[in-house]
């Protein structure tokens, strides 16, 4: 028996090795494409830079405790990613493809329609302020539209809800909290959040429908 066939039958403490080879390759490709925004953010691109600020954005204050919710994105998305990859390989494929498409579309938008969201002026007063300043230093205040914090967390919540439907309220509440936090820590404007949510929802639903349709067409007909 070949190693690949043996791994398909192994289930070590819940970790499923079926499709491991294909999923590892897909995971690496997704990591690159889903992070195109980070690459584009470093580029000096020609053209007009747009600022999508509204009067409602001006009315939103800086609330430092929301920086904790902002950083919740990282364990939520990356631990969710790892969990789906390790234990639910069949769900990982459409999830990874959705994350990849979101990242690719975001990268294209960032190049074609440059946006700017100025950060708040923050003093090094306490731990929360330091955390926020550190997050500001990760990227330039460009490539704001759409918000990957919103679209990636929504995508992760969508597929976690397929695995644990009874916890849908928890996953979606986390998405709402993360989305709101991007406004209260002045990383994004309302338009960035709304369009990021629309992007995540449309891509996830489309990929899921296509994937389920393929699965049904490949399954043997029931008598």
C-alpha cells in the first residue's frame, strides 16, 4: 500500500490526513493570494488615491479597548483556518478557494482603485495605545477598501457555521465585533467595512453553491 493510501486511512486524535497533499499545496497558494493586499500596500502606484470618509465616519470616536477586538481577528481566522485544514479537509477546499478569491479580488481593487484611511493620533499612554500604534505600523494607511479583516473573518465564520451550525451565533457575533472594531480603532471607514462584508458574503455563497453542485454531480445517482 502506498504512503498516500495509508495516510488517507489514518485519523490521529481527530486529525484527518485524507487529501493532505493537495490541501497543503492549496494552503500555500491561498496564503500568498489571500495576502496580496500586504504586497500592494508596499508598492508606490501611480494615480489618484481616494478617501471614502463620510460624516458618519467623523462621528465615530476612537475607543482604545476595541483594539482587543481588532486583534481577535488573528486567532479567529488563523486558528479557524488551521482547525478546518486539520480536521475537515473536505470543507477546507472550498474555504481555501473562497479566501483565495477574496484576496485576489481585494488585490485587484487595491491596484485599480487606491484608497486611503488616515489613522488616529495616539500617544504611548498605556498597553492598549501601544498595541494600536503597533497595528498602525504594520501597513501604510492605504489599501483600505475592502476590509480584509471583515471579509476574511466572515469567510471563516461561514465555513465554521457549516461545521458547527449550532454555534453560528458565536461565529457571526465575532465577525460583527471584529468589523465594528476596525471603525473604532480608525483602521477603516464604513464603506470599507460594508463592501468587505459584501465581498466575503458573495464569494463564500458562490463558492459554496458551486462546490456543492460539483459534489452532487459526482455522487452516484440514488435509485
